[in-house]
């Protein structure tokens, strides 16, 4: 699962998570959001 959004300080992040038994998430990748994922963010003007 790809998760993108801000952390508590407002930094945009990308996370990759695996969904485990019991709907638990295991984060296997975390880094600052790369520009290639910006189009997936909601448009703030809408």
C-alpha cells in the first residue's frame, strides 16, 4: 500500500506498507515525497 501525506511537522512523506493479518500495517519504506508522486495529492484549489 502506498501512503502519501504530511508528517507532524508538515513534511510530505511517502510510505510503503504491507497489510498483515488482523489489518495491521508494517511500514517497509519511508522517505521524503518524490516529485513523481505529487500528482497523487489532492488539488488544494478544488
